[in-house]
C-alpha cells in the first residue's frame, strides 16, 4: 500500500511562511497581501515546480507598471523562498540569484503651502487623538511610525520624543502653545 505524498502549493506555503515568519513583523500582513496579490498566477503551483524564470516573469511584469514595488516584491520573495529551503520544502531557492529589476529612487515630493494648510485645518476638525498626532507629524517632520513608536515623557509641560530612525538619533522637544503663542493652549510647536 503506497502512501500518497502531500504536495505543498505555493499559496499554502505563503500561509505557512506568514504564520512562522511574518506574523511577528509589524508589516507582515502587508507583505503577505502583496505576495498573494502579485504572485496570484503561481499560487496553485507546487513549490517544487517554481523556477527562477517564473518568478522573474512576475517581477518583470510588476516592473512595467510599478518599478519601485517590483524591487520590494523581490525583496519580499527572497526570504520567503529562503525559508522554504531552510524547512526542506524545496531543494533550490529559485529567487536566490534574481537581480533587482530597478533601482529605487527616493521620493522628492514635498507638500505645498496650500496642502499643509488644508491638512492643518482638517486635523483641527478631526480631534483627539488623530488631529493632534497629525499636527505633531507636520511640526516635527518625522515619519508616522517613528512618532508612534517613540517613547514619550512629559516633564513640566513638555513632551520629549526620541527617535533612533534614520542615520542618527534625534530628540524633539515639543511644548504646548496657545493660539497666540503663549504657553498652555491647544496648538503644538516644536522647540
């Protein structure tokens, strides 16, 4: 009596990888979503049937419409297939030698004065906690996750934020200011 061997499909392997490796990452759900969306045409293939040319085809197709995302997609796929290899699901990593399809170009766009004014006014209407949070983002220039992840401490009416993101560490001292600029009001200003 022969025992039928279970064939692991790429889609099922993504679920396993997500549970084992992505679930503890802050961006794990987004990575899984992107992998599932962009590799949809391959998800019903056995993991052992996936070739470098199949992966390259998906990456190159993405590069035609979203060059930066195609580089990220490859960056998401490489650890996925490395994980599959380390767990014995595949004998060769088909993503290992794939080169990035494009070079990511940093964004240069900044908000105009009118856009900043509109955001500032909308944040006042939003109220706590999102309104003040958005205003603090505008005043400090830090990224959303840097601000959300900063430990904060209140000392004598000041809020000190420390960020270790980027190339160095930064400290932002923020004190509440009134509308007229005097201390103790509803506005925030970086000092």
